[in-house]
């Protein structure tokens, strides 16, 4: 394998993915703008023109900002790789740390510095998204203090969890020979399973308050639904999502006996008990059809294939040189290989996105059908209408954009498959 071949392949994938992203985004912008003033016939009488225009404007604002962030992210990617940014950072840390602190300290410092610099680069974009776009459309409820506190907490949690895992993976890479990627995969899978158990009770409470569902009638209704569906959970909780956003949601979290049902307080304030039951029945449909397990196995399968590929690439000098990095001669290249692989992979995997989106949309239809069998389908339809309006989801997305990106069916397709609410 030649370094020039790696460079050309990476550059071609990056340019092709960037061109497709811009093409799809501009299609979406034109399509939504063209239909901004016309409520689709299926929603006349249930969605007001004002709500429809707000959803269109919100979508347009996010899509236009998305064009900027896509271009910026591509420029940063080039800066890290072909323009030598990662090579410069690696050389500086290697010279400063390797003689006195050893190879592991240098490699962990490289990973930590890369993540920290990346986070700082993205902060202005995240700030603009939160305090300009979300604020403009009435969704943001965070203060600057809370936003900064979240960032600090996220950094500390990431360091406490990520650095030991990184140290373990780097040790495995250096000590396990040619099959290091298999043992690294086993460690990564085990880590993710443990994290699923710990997240609801240890990590999530660092960012939000979780209180037992206080509405006894709703609790009885939800428990009866879960009993009908053969689903057991450790508790029903309400999360104070309203302190950050006006968006509403409900989800399951945890693994095995640690599973919890979590409702955003914004969801409970907006939906009727029957609608909450129907939304929860939809989520139960994902478990009944084993969608969650399928997605987990898919992720684990892709990660195994990816690590196997990295196991081969990490031994090829052209992999490093072709992506703008000189391999270390006096230190291990494991951290460099991990970072380069993480940077170079997305432009290639971008093109399998439509397959994943199609699979996800099919799961949503299956979960909706299950909800209609276990709860009131008309209540699910009215709940989805409310959530689309509250979240300002456009009713007129570009069809091709939908096929490429949407993990959930657009409102028109989804509601057409449900019993229609009584006017």
C-alpha cells in the first residue's frame, strides 16, 4: 500500500461526502422554503399555518447553519490530517513527555489533548446553536452558567471514564500481539455493557434531577401497560428536561434489572394520560421487536470489523504517511493509529447512512403498529401531532433528504399508517 493511494482515497471520500452533504442540504432548504406557506392537505385543520411556518423557519435555520458546520468540520478534519495538525501535536507531546514520563503518558496525553482541542474548537458552534437558533425559536431554557457547567461536568465525566478505558485499550494494543484488536473489542463491549447499567443511577443524575412519577393514576396506567407487554422496569421517573429545553421526549435507559422509564416533564405537561400511554407503548414496541438488541449487536459487529481493519492498518507505514503523520520511531504509534482511524473513517462510512436510516424508519413503523395493538392508536396520532408541533419538525421535508438522513419517518408517512384522530 502506497501513501499516495491512502491520500487520494481519503481526499476522494472526503470531497464526495462533502459534495453529497451540500447537495442534500440545499435540496432540503429549497423544498422546505417552497412549501413554507402551505400546510399539507392531510394536516389542514390540525396544524395551524403559524405552527407550520415556524417549523419551516426552524428547519431552514438549522439547515443553513448545518452547511456552515459541515464546511467547518471538513476544514478541521483536513487541518488535523493532511495539513499536519495531528503530527505537530504528537511531536510536541512526544518531545515533552516521552523522555521523563514514558510511552503511556505520552499516548494518553495525545488522546486527551486531541479531545480537549476538538471540544474547544466546537464550543462556539454549540453556543450559537443553543443561544441563537434554539433561543430564537423558544426552545432553549439554559443559562450560560448552566451551559458552561454542563460542559465542565461532561469533561470531568469523560476524563474519569475515558482515560482508564483508553489506558486499557492502549495496553492491550501493546501487549496482545497481532490479535490485539479482538481483545480490545472484548474490553470495549464489556465497558459499554457496564456503562448501560451505571448510566441511569450514576451518570445521568449528575446532569438532571430524576423524581418518581407523582401522578398515581398515570403510574397505574403505565404499569398496567407494561404488565400487558411483559416488560419490567426498576422505576418510573420524571426528568427535569425543561431546565434546558422545551423539547419533549420519553425513553428507556439501563440494562436488565436496571432499566428505567424516564419521562421529560415537558412531555407530561403537554400530553394527556392516554397519549403518554400510547407514546410509551411505542417505546415498548422497540423492546418487543428486539430493535434495541438488534441495534446493539449491529454496533458491536461494526466495531469488531472496524478494529480488525485498524489492526491491519496500524502496521502499515503508508496509513500514517498518507494521512499527514510521520510514524513514531522511538515511541508506540497506537494512540496515533486510533486517532487517525477515527478521523479518516467517517467520510467512507457516510455512504452507508441511507441503509441505516431505512432500517431505523422500518423499526419505527413496527413500533407504531405495536403501540396501536396495545394502546389507543388515535391517541398515538394526536401525541405525534403535538410533539411535531412542539419540536417544530417540518411537515414538508425533501423526500431524498428523508431517505438519506431521517431515522424516523416524516409526519405525513407516519400518521398515514395510524388510525386518524377524531376531529
